C-alpha cells in the first residue's frame, strides 16, 4: 500500500475543525429560512433538500464518525472496507418530514463530531486508515467528509437560490398583472 506523506500542524487541524463547524452553522441558519423553500420536493431525479440534509447527517453518524473513532480508539488497523458506505445503507422516509427536527439533529450530531475531533492529539491526526490500496491519515479522511458536505451544501444553496429567484419572478409577474388590471379598470371608468 502506498503511504500518504503529510505533515499535519495544529494550525491545519484548527482550520479543518473550523470547516467542520461550518455545517453546524449552516444547519442553524437554515432553520430560519427553510419554511420558505419546497424542501420536500425533488426536481427531476435529484434528491430533495430534506433528503440531502438527512444524507449528510447519516454520513457523519454512520460512516465518518465510526471510522475515525475506530482508528483512534483501537490498536488494530482500521480498514474503510470494513464499514458499509453511507450511500449503500441510506434510507429516506418521505412520510412525515419534520425539517426542523432534521436540522436540529444535524446540528446536534455535528457538535458531537466536533467535540470528538477536538480531543484528537496532533499525532493521532496522522494515524493511518486503510482505504482500498492507499493509506490515508485521519486528517485526509476528515477532509474527505468536509468535501462531501460542501458539495451537498452547494447543491442545497443552489436549489434555494433557484427557488428564491422563481418566487421573485412570480411576485414581479403578479405585481405587473395587478398593475395591468388596475390600469384597465381605470381606463374603463374614464369613458
């Protein structure tokens, strides 16, 4: 197996933990705007916003966290192949979606991940996890989690943006229609 050569500094660990905390901040912020978007609707073959949020949460609690905890807590080697990938065992129940509950759980679980990561010593961040034919550090593995989450959050933000733009266009059209009706009524009363 090819070993990864990476010198990990406390500064890079702190920066990574800040990146990880970003998801918690986003989950908290989404609670204030989520009712304004169709979070339960799936455009074409894409997942809904609720489904993407549940997938992020599922990934962190059933895949990423157990793997890095195993690598830290056990003396035996940690093989990613010993864990079921989060996409393989993810189930989304579309019935009774409580988006605020999803966001609260995501935020709570993220706080737990952050606390676990803060307890890892600098030397432990360099611990090796075996992934396919490559040896990667816990640091790289957690960076992979952050990249996955950023991609998902980017999709969510784009979906929110598109919906907001569509809603703004609808408001403008409705405003023009009302103005047109007003002018038509006004013209009819002058004759």
